């Protein structure tokens, strides 16, 4: 069970952890979009397949949402979130080392699967630590984590890809996560 105390400080800390975790997860989801043109330039033999690699993420994410939504109601959400974040970071790091289409597609497919482990358990935690009235006030704030993750990915991944290599656009967000 969720072991969060109902004191205001503990509730805020728990909410911020969920918010930061999901923002960083979004950064490790959108970094590929920024890195795509750099991957195509660096590895021209993969240029025509970069869209397929991105589709691998969304396929596994969609399937994972169905499975993880069910599992998220039956397991400890903290554990599911921790594992999703950890393995998403590892998948991002592995993508940065990948040299082949299958290596990249496999890493991104796994990233989608691990990212699907996050939203349901986060909502479960937030709904348990806040009253119904408070929950309705904080969910828009929680949704801002996605926007923050998008912006951070576009800025950070674009800068890293331009200055060094698209591989850093995968490694740095993985390290932050």
C-alpha cells in the first residue's frame, strides 16, 4: 500500500516527486524526436527507417498502457513507477550506444513499454494523497509536467545534438532520469 502520510509536507513532497518523475520521463520520450534528423545525418543508411523506430515506441506504449493500467491497480504503484523510470533511463542509454536499426528499434520499443508503467500509478498515488476537491485542483498542475518534459527535451536534446552528437541527446536525459 501507499505509505504516504497525510501531513502537508509529505503530501507536497510526494506530489513533487511524481511531477518531477513524469517530467523527466517525458524528456526521455521526446528526445528521440529531436535527435531524428541528427541520427539520419549521422547514419544515412537508417534515414528511411527512423520513423519506424519512433513507431516502435508508440506501439509498445499503447499495448503497455492496457497491461500496465490493469497491473497498476494490483501492485504497489511506487515500485511500478520506480521500475518504469529506471528501465526507461536504461533503454535511453542503450539507444545512445546502439549502432543498428534493430538495436535502436529494440531499445525504443522497450522504452515505450517502460514508459507505459508510469501514468496510471502516478494518478493512483495522487488520488490517494488528496481529497477529491484537492485532486481536481492539482491535476492541472500535474499535467504541466508533460509540457515541461516536452520543452526540456526539445531544448536539451536539440542543443546536445547540435553541439556534440545525437547520442548525448539520449545519454544526458537518461542520466537525469
